[in-house]
């Protein structure tokens, strides 16, 4: 698994989108026994803290110790630095496993083997993510230009799975048809630029070119945005599956 997010983890914690309550209400409705959940690649713990509202215990893991330093501490969340594909968890331990905006970085076969090892027989795997933001037609065109033309070659190959709405990831589970959800914010142009700065391709661009690519669109974006807050919408990507046992 790649670690693209240790740097600027405080900015990541503040500006990365969070999922609305209706998404978690849906997830909670799936799981009858809410004893213990694993939030894999928890980042700053935004999903783990929501799971902790209903589950007795949440195990939250991440590759990045820096990310975990910015995670919200709660008595019933146990944070630890572990790989998604290899953990120290017991067999058949979890009622629910969640992965938010991260599964595209994993070795799928190794992670799914770990899911099947640690998930209870009637447990669920929920894969969550979000797609490209939508604001206004002019701003959307600028976002697409920035994404494709300026950053195009700086995206990791794994980004294609998000572009394909997670529909092309391997998913060896009995799938449950999930409802459609969206994330909505009211943001200033500065808020949106701070969010864009958390993109992994921006980090790659800065590392290689030694300059910030946001400077190439900042003036135009602020002109289109004007001095006010605008509604920013992200489509939620969601795959839900029941456990399917592998050979043991």
C-alpha cells in the first residue's frame, strides 16, 4: 500500500470530505450485532469516530503514523499502525470492516484474504469513497482541466478505480445493492483550494516540479467563485458485500 498522505496530514484532517449521517445510518442498518468493527486505512479517523457511536469497540488502522496523530481519540477506538494486507487481528473478529477512499491503493488479493480471515461469517465489508466535486459549470470545467491536463500524468495508476466509481475493483463478495448518496459543503474558494492541495497528484507535481500547480488555476478559480460560499457536491461511491469464505 502506498503512503501519499503522511505529509500535511493536519490539512488532510481539516479539508478532506466527510460522509453525511445518512451514509452511516445505512451502514448501521446492515449490521445486526455491533460489537466490534475495523476501519481500515482510517486516516484521521473520520469514519472510525462515526462507527464508535454505535459499536462497542472500533479497531482503526493506518499505514501512516502521522495521520493517526491527527485522529480523534475516543475511549472505544483503538488506533494502530498496520498494513491493510497484514494485521495482528484474530480470526473471525469483526462484525463490520470499512475502507474509506483507500481501497484502490491496496493489494486486492492480500487485503481480501485478510478480510475473510478476520470478518465474522455474517459480517459485512463496506467500501466507501467519493468522486470528483461539482460546483458550477464554469468551475467544473476548470476542475476537469486541472485534473486531466495539468495533473494528468502525476496521478497514480490506481486513481483509475475512483474514476470508474469503484465499479471495476475486484469484489469477491455477495454484493448488496446500495443506495445513492452525496456529500455537500458550502465552501469558499480558499476552502476548495485547500481541499485540492490534499490531492496526491498535487503532492507528486510539487515533488517533481518544485512548484505548486494550484498557482496555475488559483486566480481563475477565485474569479469564477467570487467572494462568497458555494455549494460543493461529491458523489459517494459505495460497495457493500457479505462475507464469502476463501479456502482456509
